[in-house]
C-alpha cells in the first residue's frame, strides 16, 4: 500500500514539475471589449533611449495582443504583446496605429501615435559600408565617383545574375562624357560625384534629395540590399533603353567601405540591367 501511495506521489511530482517548467507563451485570446479611447490611453511606445529609433510597443495592464501598422503606408510592422520595430532613415519619426480584437470578434483601432527620432542605432550592417562609421556610434557622409579601375564602370548586363556590366559600356566601348551628355546629364561624366548620408543626398550636378537603404535586395539572393532615392538619382541614374527615364530604385549588387555597385532594371527588357560601379573618395 505504501508503495502505491509513494508511486502516486512521484507521478504527481513529475506532472507538477512539467507544469511549472513549461515555457510561457503570448496570450492570443481576445480580451474584453475596449474602446478606441481606452486603447489610446493604454498604448506604451518605449524607446531604447530618448530620441532613439528602436521601439517596443505594448499596452498597459491588462496586456493585449495587438497588431502594429505604419500609419503612412498601412503596412503591418508586427504583432504580439510586445512588438519591436525600428525607424530607418530618412524617416525621422515613428508614426503608427494599432488594432486589437475584442471577445465578440470586433476590432478596435487606435489613433495615430507619433514619436520623433533624433538618433539612429542598431541599423543593418549595410549602413556601415554605404555610409561609414565615425567610431563614436554615428554614421558618416560618404562621397562616391566612378570606379575607373573597372573595365566597365557604367554599362549593361544580365539583371539578377551579373555582378558588373558585362555586355557593353564605358570606358571599354564608349566614352562616359559623351554618354552623359547624350542622356541629358552632362555633369555626370569623369570627375562627377555624389554623397550619401542619413541626412540626404547631394550631387555634382547640383541636385539634392534623400535615400532609403534596405538590407533586402530587389532580387532574392542577388546582392546585399537595395536603395531607393527621392528627389535625385546617382550618377547616370537613367534607363538608356527606356527613353532615358530616371530610375529611383536600385539593387545593391555589392558594397564595402571603398566600393559600391548599383544595378537598375530595364522596363522594356526585364532581363537587362544597367550597372553603376563607384569608388569612395577617401577622407570626404
């Protein structure tokens, strides 16, 4: 009889230990209905430090399962009870709204919440090579010109596979100055330059704008990221076989501290890409 009792106690103890050691999970179950005003009041937008670009978004007790959306694009940024998100240049503020489900299946949506960002940290590694670091945690302004060590530093090739222009281009087959003039960009030839920084873009043609850098390539598995320009384009940033239309979206084929290769896709022939190879002008 004692053996039976002890055996039952042992089994109970094992079951208890499994219960106490089981991992915790987020509570997906809907909570009691909440009004928009109540949801607004309960939202917590915690920055890593004042002005920082890294946020954790949650609600005060009782904690609710939320979906977080970019208020500018309506894109979902994440979901859960503690949602981490990051503001990336050139954006200078977090602009979000959240939604949560009530017990009756209805959805409550918050008002838009905005928080200014004055400091950028923990950005993807591609930012280090595109902009450079100052050794104090900040990002530099990088200045780029044509990489004249290349056989072809401006030219076409296979979109999605080539690492540099391989079909035709300058300086191997044509003079870059004459091509720049023909494309309506006479200041984009030899000696031309452009700068990249978190604060914006400048060019030797006198234009300014901004750039958004992502670690996600335009073609999966090809390159190290992508760039989207606004207000201006890099040197010879046009589509020669599409009427020299300006191009604002580029695949970053390769990038290190001294070299940068961008590629744009021809609209009329999607197998063709135009490759722009640059070298960094040191100490600038």
